[in-house]
């Protein structure tokens, strides 16, 4: 893994962020080697060259501690938006674990998005943070079929391992659930797949599922994705071109039926799926004592 310079680690404070109530964003790594065929972070607008190469940020922990100490408001620190904080190099370098130690020490909460079951290594720290601040874990699961998962997300934990990670987190009292996105049109957008994910989420003790029945395609990301379709699903690219052309939003043609099926399953099992309910669900216990989180 190469190292790059960084001037800052934390973004500015956001009071009422509609995306899972995150107040600050943090990226300890740049790039990702999970190899997911659909990754939006490959888009030109993010300007990440050699995206498949993971790079760590020099002096990241010194910078992070300085920034945490200087913040006038505590809040939830989100990570995983641009690069997975539990990439394979995390086993050795432990930047994410060390960052969680600092987050705990300075009285902040955390919201983590990942596709790796390595997160269970840090259950002890997540429990310590949860003693004083909100903790949310979002595990991406888009297919219940491990064989399909290994095709579209080749270098990361299969869906079954991620669901087991949710089970372990939930058993330890961590507010954990599923990011069910993107649901790839003509590949994953079947009622059987959606029903299976909801059922497995229930069995794993997931508190929430947040869905998107479709995907986005931007410049460069689109070229990468279509190249992978030609390689892995011959003939499917032409179906995408006919349905979406160069559109940014590629909504599943079956989105309405899938939503009804999804909502019915979640209501049956008491699984949260609306953003406002999810935010309240993991923050409500801290509302009285820590109003700064709201």
C-alpha cells in the first residue's frame, strides 16, 4: 500500500444531514480494491485516479486527533462513503481501529458503511463508543446469492459472511443493518432476491434495511460497468442502452413491485426502512443527554 499526503481528515460540521444523520465525514484511505463492478466512486467527478489501488493517508491519526480535539461540537463521524474502511490493508495498518479509539476518547459517535466482515474485530470499541454516543453500522448486501455476489463484488466478503457480521454486531447491542443498494437492473431486481434479503436480515437481527431499486451511472463509472457487463453478462449492456441510454439514474423497471414486496416484508418483521426512522432509532437513546447530536 502506498501512502499519500493529507491536510485534513474530517469534513465540516453538518447539523441535520439527511444521510443517516452523519455530522462529519472521514476517509482514512483513498481508493478501494473490492472490485465491485458498479462502484459509483469511480465516477470522474470524484477525481480518484487508479481507483483500484488503496492508498493510506500519511499522519492520518495525528491529523484526526488534532481535528477532533478542535471541534466545538461533537457528533457522528461517518466513514465508508468513498472507500471501504475495512479494506484488506486494514488488517495490518489498523487505521480504522485507531481512528475509532480516537473517536471514543474524544466523545464522538460513528456511522460506518462497509462490505467487510472485518468490522467484527472492532466490536469492543464500538461498544465503548455506544456507551456515550450513537453508533450505526451499515453493511451493504445487494444479493442473497453468494455465487452472484462473488461475480459482482469479487474481492470482498460474500453476502453470507456480511450477514453473519450483522448477527454478531446485533448480538452485542450494536445498531446494525443493511444498505440494500444498488439493486442492479436485470441482474438483482427480482422479488425472490428482495424477499430473501429481508428474510436473512430478520434472521440476522438487522435493525434496518435502506434500499435503492436501481443504480446510478456517470462518466467513467458507466464505461467500467458496461465493460464488466460485456465480460460477465454478455448481451446485457445492449439492454441497458435500450432502457437508459446515457441517463444518470437507472431505476429498475420493476421498482414499484419490488418496493411493495420489500415494504411488506419489513413491516412483517419490524425492520426499519425509512431514513427518518433509522436516524431516530440509533440516536434516540442519546437525545436527552447529548442534544449536540441533533
